[in-house]
C-alpha cells in the first residue's frame, strides 16, 4: 500500500470508529451506512470512508454481510477553479525563487504537488524527464528536448540543476541551505505569496481580483496545464490518465475555442 493511501485510510478509520467500532457486524444494514453518509458534513470524504468500510465488510463476505452495497453516493462536483494569466502573474510576481521554480515545474509537467516536490535532477534518461506518480504508480516520460532543441522543461531542469550544483542534494526544489522543499515549506511559501498578491490587488482597488487570487491553490496548477494544452490527447498523456474523459471532466477548466458569429 502506498504511504499516502495508508495515511488517508488511517484518517478515514478515525472518522469511522466513533460510529461503527462497537456495532455488531451481523446487524449492520445499508440504512445504517446511509445514515452515516447523510450525517457527515464532508460529503466527498464520506465516500472515501464508506469505501473503506465496504472493504472491511468484504473481508467478511463469507457471511454474506455487505451493508455498504447499494448505498447511494453523494454527487461529486469537480472543482471548477481556473487560474488565468492575471491570477498566475499576480502570485508568481510575489513568489520567491524556490516557489517560482515549483510553480514552473508543476505547470510544465502537469503533476500533483506531492510528485513535484520530490522531483530530482537524476530523474532523467536521455531526452526525457521521468515521473512515477505517487497516487497511481503511473510512469511517464516527459520530453525535455526535441529535434529543434531544448524545450521549456529541459531548460528549467538544466537551470535548476546548475544552480544547485554546490549542494549535495539531488532534489530540484531545495532552499539556499540545500534542504529539500517539504509540503509544509511549499504551503508556507504559497500562502505568503498569495496573501501578498491579494493585498496588492486590494491596494489597487480591485477586490474582485483579490477574491479570485484568494481561491488559487497550488493544486490548481495541474488543471491549468491540462486546460491550456490544445490537444486533449496530449493533456491526458501528460497527466497520466488512461481515459481522456477524466481529463475532460475534471481537469479541463476552460471552454472550447469558438469563433464569433460574424
């Protein structure tokens, strides 16, 4: 089991235990599970918790007890936030060098934050940058060079590697002391840059832009990348999706390009 999945399962168990720890397995019904679902304020998290509970009950399937089966799920609405160029530039302009590099890596590779912060200078093979996605285990080879020469990703990886040459760490995202960026470090730098960008917008009398900036999360960089790649097939490949429908439904956050009526 992946460490991230195990961590999520432990958090889900913590939510489930107060309700189900002492419940007799032979008296559980779908109605009990549905009651739990309806009582949870975190509706999407409830799906994950019920899925784990179902797995627990499936361990006892020889008794024919599967009370999670047939329980209707809450409707999940994909996040629809899109960071346009104005919002991106506002936060990017307030970011320090380490955060700018993290943003650029996330955008050019289209990967999740957890995968971006563990990228290394030796994750290369010829003209490719190699990625193994932590959530799915999907392996990707992202081009850094083409027949016309080095592309934006290749240039970025080379520049970061050259800058980090005096540090023993192979991680691309490190601070001036050579310590690799953690989730907490990324979050702290992101929050500070976003707050500065928000305040700058307010100082200029643009509360609508400030509100838009306030909704920008680092994880929105992945769908921004997917939305700005013209070919959905290319976008799906970069994100590591086996089906283009997932890319289209969850990650494409801008509409199709259309011509005006005249």
